[in-house]
C-alpha cells in the first residue's frame, strides 16, 4: 500500500497515495483538468501540454499527468495564465494540420473541438501552416487522415500496451513528425495490425476512423474501451 500524501488543489484539501499523479488526484476529487493525450489505462507521456498546472513555489508550469503528488504541494488548475496557455496549445494543434470541422467525421464528438469550445477559442491569432499531409486508406476497414492528427500517441500506446501489436510509431520531429504504421509501410500492408480497431476508438479527433462513417456521425462505441487496463486510476 502506497503512503498517503496530503496536498491542496484549487484551495481544496486532497489526500492521495504517493504513486498518484496530480491529474489523477484532481479527477478523483471532482476537479477537472483538460487533457488530450491522457487516457485512463494507458501510460502517461505529457505530450499534449493541455494538463499544465501551476505549482506554488515553481516559476514554470508542470504537466499534471506526469507529476507525482508530494506532501504539502499547492496546485492551481484554473487561472488566466493557464487559460491563455491552454488556448495557445489548442490553437497550435489546429494550425499545425488541416482541421476543417464542417467536413470531418468527428465533428461534434471531437475532443480537440471540445477543448477549443471549453476554452472559448473562437479565432486564431497565428497563421495556419497548411501542411501537405497524406491520407492512408489502404486498410480494408479503417482510414488514417493525417490532416486531423494531433500526434497525441494514444493510438501508438493502445496498440502497443493493450493490443500488443506495436503497429504505430511517430517518425520525425517537430512540424515534420508523422504517425506511421510498421515503420512507414501503408496500413493496409501492415504485418503487425490485427484490425482490432482499438486505435480508432481512442483517437480524440477524426484522424482515425472506420470506412463508411459519414461527416459528424457520432462514435457509437464511446465511452469507452472496457478492455483498457485500469492501472492509472483516472
Ligand atoms: S487496428 Fe488494432 S492492431 Fe491495428 S493498428 Fe489499430 S490498435 Fe493496432
Ligand atoms: S491518429 Fe489520432 S490517436 Fe493517433 S496520434 Fe493522431 S490524433 Fe492521436
């Protein structure tokens, strides 16, 4: 049994075990922190930077999904500084690819769209990059549309950690980073993919979807993923 830590989150006294993250402790106590790459049951990697919080005594923001609770910690999850930071993070996700919600299969159920709405992001201040990226429709049942991919790596982790197939990886860095199957083989020619569909179910946007899905058709099988192993509490 892990030792108990007491901390303060947004003015509330919270008890958590030493192995819990700040995100997990907050959620267990009904305190919402937005995330895009976190998913219960998968390892946390702090990729999306949306779950950043303020720690008293620390000049920098920290990712709550990969920060362990500590005794006496004082955490702030809502502030003008955090809102501005999160709005910029979400804006960058939109601008780095080509997100045209009106013609997207995930319109209405997209977690990126939901984060933008929750943060009041109603216009962009920076210019879009409009990269030319590929759509891979070679799989008999599923499609990867890189235009909608935010590189959260949920698909990479669920495929490796739950299905054990390890089909996906992220190749390249920065603006050139791309999701690839079998180290660059078209998805339809993958020798590792079992066609289980787990990656499609965990994708927060319309980047992975089942063939035949129409624009804005709800993802009927969320919520969600009973096969995920509950090792991360929240
Ligand atoms: S369908 Fe299953 S095995 Fe294939 S890439 Fe997705 S998660 Fe991996
Ligand atoms: S395809 Fe979806 S789940 Fe995979 S990295 Fe891109 S946005 Fe995340």
